[in-house]
């Protein structure tokens, strides 16, 4: 690793690899959030370290952005908000909500697929997707939108 890179990011190579692995496991929406932070950090680094190449600065900015997001996530997990402003708490809460929604969508889809034979049977009886959605909620406490049920149904048919 070049001295300038290690000076900028201030983490060893093993930590860099761990951060990159952490990044690869994130849902797309969170990756995009990291890249938005990366962009801001890149421009700051470019003004600060003019002698470094854009590729080096981009790599440094990516590692720094991942590190920030991971730190925020760990802070949320610990629920220790000591010393944070309301804006910082709001920002962290939005990130946690995005992460939760990404996980929940996958979970709901998997649940609907479990009830697919029932959905097919109800559709064969002429029941609408809205009614099927309501039925699944009332009978099995499965909260799935009619549009999700429709999408899965169209994929199968």
C-alpha cells in the first residue's frame, strides 16, 4: 500500500479488506448511500491531496465512506446516542430504516411464495388480488400488498 493512501484512510490493509467485504454484503440501496458519501469525501480529498491520482483518492474515499456507514450502524446497534445532534440521530435513523425495509421486502416476498398454492386457488375462484391480500392478513397475519401478490402471480403464470 502506498504511503499516501495509508495516510489518508488511516486503516491497515486487513481492515480495508474487512470493510470491502462488509460493503459487498449490503443491499443495493445501502451501497448507493455509501457511494453518495464516497462522492463527498472524494471531492474533499481531491482538494486536500492534489498530488494523488483520482484512482487512489477514489479508493480512499470508498474505504472512508464504508467505515463511516459501518460506524453509524454499530452506533445504532448499541443505541448509544450520547453527544449526537438531532440531525445526526435523524440521519442514522433513516439509514436504519432503509436497511430494515430492504430486509423486510425480501422476507415478505418469501412469505407470499409459501402461500402461492392458496393464492393460485383463490385466483382460480375469481377472487381479486386486493381481496387475497386482505385474506392473507386476516387469516395468516401476513401483510403483503396486492401489487406484490400480483407480481409474484404474473412471474409464475
